[in-house]
């Protein structure tokens, strides 16, 4: 899947789409670093930026989920996916900090796959549910 923004990635909520666009730009930067064999401190710094933005994005989504009446099953699934992301990234960061030279490409592949799947599946479903749900005020 392509990390350039595509209309089919839209969830129908402008703020969330803008956040996704920024995340995809960060992923593209990770891809550039890892494909050129550069890593080390530059990749660690970029990962810190990505993780800060991911935390902001997840917090925004979780706030949105609390603002409308959504099916509990979707909320639980969405929150579980966020938790799985953090656990997986922690494993990659430990490898990166340990100096594992092979981690860059695997990290980029994971991030690209995870974010695009999350956006195209759970976040698009979230957008549909939110647009159809009554506000909790």
C-alpha cells in the first residue's frame, strides 16, 4: 500500500484525515531513512517524533469515541489495536536501541502495514460510525 495520501484513505472527519496525512508523511520519512541504510540517531529521533504524534492521534481518536454513542465492541477493538501498536513498537525500539542494524527495514514494513491497515479498516469504520451516531453533547 502507498503512504501517499489517497482519497480512499479518508475517514470522512477532516481533523482525523489531517492527522492521518501527517502520519503518512512521517512514515515516508522513515522509509527514506531505512531504504538508504541510514538509521542510528536519525531514525531514533524520527521514531520519537512519530511516537509523540501517534500518542496525540490515539488520544484524539479516543476522545472522539467518547463523544458519541458507539458500539462497545468497536471501541474495545480500537483500543486493543492501539495497545498492540504500542507493544510492537516498544519491541522495535528496544532492538533499535540495542544497535540491531537489521531493524530499520522491518520497522518501516511494520509501521507502513500497521498504519495503512488501521486507517483503511478500523479508522474508516470509526468514521462511518461517528458520522451516523448521535452526539453525546
